[in-house]
C-alpha cells in the first residue's frame, strides 16, 4: 500500500502520461487484454460478414450474364442499380423529413422546455426507438397508407406539374413517400436523443456570455449551441441514415416496390430497396438466385460502409473549427 | 504502435475462419436428408401447400406416432432441386417436372432405373379480388382481366368492363392493379391463365415473377396483396380464393358464362385436362386446359413429386403411406377445411392411389 503510494507520484512525474502494462499489476494487464480483445472482435465480426457476402455472392458477381438471365434475376448491374437507387432515395427522403424535426425536438428538450416536461419527453422519445420495425410496418400499411391517400391525390392534382408529384397516384397509398414517413418516424428517436446529448454539453459559459451580451434565446442557440454541436449533429444524422438504409421489415410490408429508376413519389411504381428485395425473394430463391441476392447484400454493405466513412471524414474535418475548443 | 500487427493477424484469422466456416456449411447441407432415419420423412417444396401440409402432417402424425414428417415450404424450385439432389424424399411443386427434367437415373434418392412420378395433391382456385365502392358483383372476361393487369385498362368505367357489367354503377375511378412482389406459383398460374385465354393482350409467358413491363402495384405475399386491395380504393388483385376474406371476387366469363372461383368449378379443371403425353401411365402430370366449358380457369394445381422406386425401400413405404393420406378423401377434406383448397374428384383420388400402389 505504502509502496504504491510513494511510487506513483515519482513514476507519473518521470514517465509519459500513458504507461505501458505494469508487471506488478496483473489486473491492469488483464483489463488491457480484454479491451483489446473486444476491439479486435468487432474487426473479426465485420471481416466474417464481409467474407460471407463475398464468398456466397461471388458466383453471381462473376457469372456469365446469359446464365444469370436464365437461372438468376438477370444481368447483375442493371438488376441491382434500381434497388440501390431505391435504398438511397428512401433513406434520403426519410432524413429530409426527420432531421429538422429531430433537431427541433432536441433543442426544445435541452434549452426550451421546463425541466419537469423535458425529462418525460426524453423518455418518450427513447421509447419510440424500442418499437419493433414490424409494428411500424403494420401501422404504415394498415393505417398510414390509406390515410395518406387524400393528401396524395391533392398533391397530384395541384402540384402535378412538379415531376416529384407527377404520374398516376397509387390507389393504396403504399408509395415511397409513405415509406419515407415511416422510416423518418423510425430514425427520429436515434437522431433526437444523440442531438439532445450534444446540445446539453454545449459550454454553459458560452451560453451565458451570449445571453449577457444581449442575445435572445434563439441567437444564443445559434451562436453558442449549434456551432458547438455541429459534428455531433452530423454523426447523429449519419447513424440515422445507416438505420434507414438497412431497414427491412417496414419497407417490405408497406412499399409497392418495383424495379425502376424514378423520382415520382406518389405512384405504384416505386424503386424497391435492397433489403426489402432480399427479404421478399430469399424464401423462394435457390441456386444462383440465392447468390445474386447475397451479392445485393454485399452492395448494401458497401453503401453503408461508404456512408459511415464519409460521416467520419466530415466529423473529423469539422471538429477543428467547431467552436468547442 | 503495437496494436497494428495484432489487428492484421486478427483480420487474417477472420478471413481463414470465414473460408472454413463456409466449407463446413456446404458439406453439411449436402448431407442432410440422406442421413435421416427410416422413420423420418423429409419433404421440401411449394409454400402454396404450406397450410395444407401443416394440417396433413399433424393429422398423419397423430395416427402414426412413430413417424416424423418434416415439410419445409422453401418454394417449388427449392423443392424440385432438393428432390433431384436426393435431399428430400418427396417434393411439393406448383408445376410438374418438365420433360427434360424427367428421366430414369436423374434423381439421387431414386433407384438407378427409376423415373419420378408427378401426383396432383392440392388444387386451389385463384380469385380476382377487388375493392370498389358501390360494386358488389363484377364479371370480367379474360381479355379484360389481362388488360387491367397489363396496365392497358386504367379506369373502372372502361367500355370493356361496362360491356360485361351492364347493370353496375361503375365510377370514373383509376384502377390500381396489385400483384405479388415475391416469386410465387400463384403468379405463375395466374399469368399462365391470362396468356392462354387472352394471348393478344397478355403477351408475356407464364412466370413466377410478375412481368415488370406491365407495371402496377406490388405487395408482399398473399396477405400483402389482400391487405393492399382491402386498404385501397379502386383496387384489384389476385390471391388464393380462401384468403379473399370479405373482398368481392370477380366472376370470370368463359365461353359466355360467368364463373365464380368455387371449389367445384376449380377441381373440374383436372377432369377436363389431359395428362402430359409420352409419360408412364401412372404419371399424373397434367397440362392444364383452362378453356373448357364450366371450368374456372385460374387454378393452381400443386403436385407431390415422388420416385417410382426408392433406393431405400423403407423411405418408399413411408412416402406411399403419407402421400396416400394426402390424396385420400380424408386428407383432401382436411386440406379443404384448413386451407380452403378444392378437393380432388373421387375419380382422381383413385388414380393417385393406383399410381402410389406402384411406388416401391
């Protein structure tokens, strides 16, 4: 006990701040090993998933297009491209709807709401994240889609000259716009709770300084909170995007998906998402079709990987002048 | 940094693991089925038979407690390839084996000189379901049905629909035609019907996948189609008649007579169809004649595919026993109650029994 107490200050003064494993403390070495192992485990899992997708998908990736046309779903690139578009398009629409609302809710909870209201509201938002996606799918197809029909018809008759709202309106409301609204509801809690945490960490002194200089509350948020939180917001949005890209069940259940590239939001002919295509076709697929669906999974894996890398890059670039330092 | 080499090593081991993992998987899946004991019967095949097979398995096992029957509804294609590979003792399939798929010695689970037998066990009418306010009775001729699902007839008050429904108040509403987004035998039989009865309008061949060129709304599975039709306005779709629920079922006009998708009108199709020529007398593969008088044309006929002679006689006995039950009056009634299928006619039940008696 005494030996440790005396040795620590001298050691800390002489050695660099991060000491290596100390042979005298087996606990330290053990914990270091466990933490490293956990870190490596993530790499192993990722590599296993990527390896599985590559190996099982490669027969379709390298197959002769003619063979793929007869035994699979058709030539790979032209087959998968509309689904790539559908995946990205649905996720982008969802973010477009969800991000402003999520930031609004988070700001309300962190800076506007009285404390007695803020806490239960935060719990409620977190609860929304616990609703299973199959329930969202049921709600979307049974309640939301029919309810959206009048709005879709109005949009189409009055704003039909905009390409987004053009075309023949679907008679069931099971369009990509409905899917995007459901996806937005699903990513809302993720983005909201992350943003709330970041907003709460904005330096109190900056906020008080802004208020003392005569800023209104909105000006204070604009000058002291948002610049500080920007990398956090971006990270939150990217996490939400990852969820929206990979969401399967809800889209499978409520989207009238087909294989075409279109911007139209209200028609029956919506580009399907990769995850939904796999879920719909895998049960009856065999032989080369299975390989082709797994190859589509590999494409989805690469898209999410790219999204996450871009997010990392943006966060690291913005961190330097975020105002936090 | 001492972590880098560790990470690299981890990646290498991971890749190695991925390779070995895959290899063991493949070996495992090839071995299943052949290793199953004589008292376990394995069937793989059509998901259309799923509800009926669940009932059949439950009933059969309660009578024969020492026998375990496994039917996995992985799809017709998966069933046929499992049967060919010998991984399943029998296959459930929404179509019989084609001539080029038949042949002695082509089936791993059968004896070297044995061909396969296609036996119909499950008949289900496919209803054209619709949801249109104010219309409770709708009759459509095949060309109109084809026009609607091909996206050529787009309004409910189209002259083609008015022609067969003179009394109905048809609104000026757009038609939303709902099809299956997943591959299915229902789609195959429905598109085959349209192709046979209205070849000028329905130019695509029969296919498990709904032809993308015709557009329309897609929904996942039978329940998805029924639910999309129920929830929409001016919608029409196709699904097993038993799944239609409260939705209106359109009559299809064949030879001037409107026919509802009833069990009798559906089962009659096999009495009017001929078996595929050039096959063994006991092979009951039918080429469906969807144009006969009094026959509801959109019918799904699902088969049990078995060996003439099994490599393992014990398996052959089990198959005879089980498939015999499926095609019996009891079995057909059980399926009609549980899955809403159309029972085989007594004549056909006898034919299937004769065929099964020849199985060794």
